[in-house]
């Protein structure tokens, strides 16, 4: 029998009818003979509600206690889905992240998985049970509950898939795969059938929201194949796997950040000091431009106190840093796209020809990035998508 890991996001479990539909999908897969591990997120906006409740009771809640609170959302989902499976006659058991063997570092609210000790999962699978695991959480070396930050349930699913040597990891969300661009920005975007893990990492890094970048990093290290599918109906899928999808350079998609906080430093600035200052605000730095004028770019939605961060940086570094927000970014992504200077020149030229102000442009291994005014992101994404004539020429033949 094959072992399959499935992950379901919170919006797929929000209503009782949706949760029962997920239970039915899992039951059908189990009846086909596959051994099943299912990782779940908190239902609907449960996490936001828990954070709001904590904020009403304590204006500055401790991170350890917040982790204990937030972990309850995923545990509720795991218990309820298990009960729904049992009602369908499927033997199933629910586990917390720590019970499933997920071990993390000591950090709270944004921990990283160090290892997965899968003995308990494997014993339950050997007993013929479906194992339902609460995602987004693990245990620190001291035994405290930790949570994994944004997209943590994706990472849980990939890490468990690696630990139990699953044939594949299926990530279910509201969309039926990865598209050549965000359809909200580019209405004629098309679903991609096949991507390499490196291409998917770059798309996620530059703003594509279907799969979490940390999860992709884990998949790259352990060779996990991911199938991105819709939780609603059958539909299509995108297969994301280790092997490059083409022997030639290609642009597979356009990714975008709508609102970025930009910190630009002169060459004499202590960049390690700037990075440390950003770490104090528990930010994730998606891009560091290593050129004559280094620049940090941070998604605005990840910053709880933008003005406070700006004041702190100015107080510490003065005129050595230039702060701009919000900026937008559009990136053309593809295998080794950034190694071809002509790709960057074409991207910049296409945007400027359409009257779009390019604040800065630079290359990375698998992407070229153009910074633009935030209000021009949608127009810029459509312009790059049209300019590169992006289509999907790969067909996924992975079972």
C-alpha cells in the first residue's frame, strides 16, 4: 500500500458541511487501499478569534501562552475530523503535533521543525487507522508547545511526509493548483501542470500564496513530491517535484508583492546590524538585494508596527538607511531566469513601455524582480504576463 499525506486548510473545514465533505474525500482515498495521514489547520478564522480574545485580556500577551492558546485551533479541527471519519466507519485517531512526533526549536510563534519522530504515526498506520494530525504545532526541546508561524500546517504535512517516506504530499486549498499569476491580478492566468520545487520556492518567495516557502524548503531538502489541489470538487492539480521541468530556461509565472516595506542602505552600513534590528520585530526578510545598494524588502502584512519599526531604524542608523513604503514588486520566475541579463532588460523595458515606473530592478537565480509603485502592481503583473507570453507546456504524468 502507498502512504499518502493530505493537508487541508482552515477554509476547507470552516463549516460542518465542508468538514463532512473532507471526511468523505479522505474515506474514499482510504477505501482505495492507501495508508492515510491527514494534517489540518484551524477552522475558518479561529486563529484570528483566539488572538483577538487574548488581546482583550492582555495587551501584551506572552508568546509561550499564546502558543498554548493557538494550538487549540488545530487540535479542535483534528478531533472533529476524526469524529466525522469514525461516523463514516473509518478507523481514525487524532494526534496533536507533539503526539505525532513533531520536534521544533525553542522559538515561540515562529518555530522551525528540527525533526519528526514518526513511531506513533507508523504504529497507528500499521494498525489500519487514518491518522489526523493537528498542523502548525510541535514541541520544543523543553516540552513546551510551539507554533510554526504563517503557513505552518503546510510545513507540518511536508515534514511528516518526509519522515514516513510517503509517496506524495497532497496540499488542498481553495484553488486547484499553482497558476501562472494570481488570477485576481491577471484574470487570464492559467494553471500550471508541473513545476520544479526550485521554481515553486521562487514563486512563493516572491508573493505567490498557494504553497508556503518553508514547506517548499523542507521538500527540497528531503525530496518530497507535492500535489497542489482544490479541496472543493475534483478539478485539476499542479505537481511540484524535485526534477527540473525543462532542460531550457523558461518563465513559468509572475509573482507579486502588493505592499512592501523597503529598507535601503548605503554600502558602508552595518547590514548585520540592520538584519538584527529587523529580527527584533520578528519579521521575515523575503529578499536581500546584494548589489551596490543593499535593500531589505518585507511584506507589510507581516509587520505589526510599521511606524515603530521605521522610527527604530532611523534612530539607530540615521541617514544610512532610506525607508520607503508601500512599494510593490512584480517578478518573472523561471528556471535560471535571473542568469540571463536579457530577461531583466526585457522585463524592465516592457513595464516602462506601458508607462509603469520601475523604482529598481535586479536579478536572482530563478527570477528577475522589478520594484514598482504599489498602485501599479496589478497593471505591472498583467504587462509581464502578456510580455513573456506565459503558457504551460509541461504535462504531469506523476500518479
